[in-house]
C-alpha cells in the first residue's frame, strides 16, 4: 500500500488495534498510541496496567 493510500484510509476509516484488530477511538490512539497514533494493544488484548506503561506504542 502506498503512502497516499494509507493516509486516505486513515482519514476515512475507524482506527484499529494493530495487535488484535479491534476498533479503537481516535482519542484512544492519541493517548496510548505512538507518534503516528498507531496502537499495538488495546483494552481487548492488553491490560490497563500495561497500556499505562506504554505497551500500546510498541510492536
């Protein structure tokens, strides 16, 4: 997938956890995601304790 296609897809589709595929809110991505607002863990596949320690920002 090209960079432009990925940017367009991100702007129109609901964000998803890259670990389990569950939908997450844009706010969740801003708070727990990496610098590109990608999340690699969510409430469905990662504990809140791990999320608050940064688990959602790493692959």
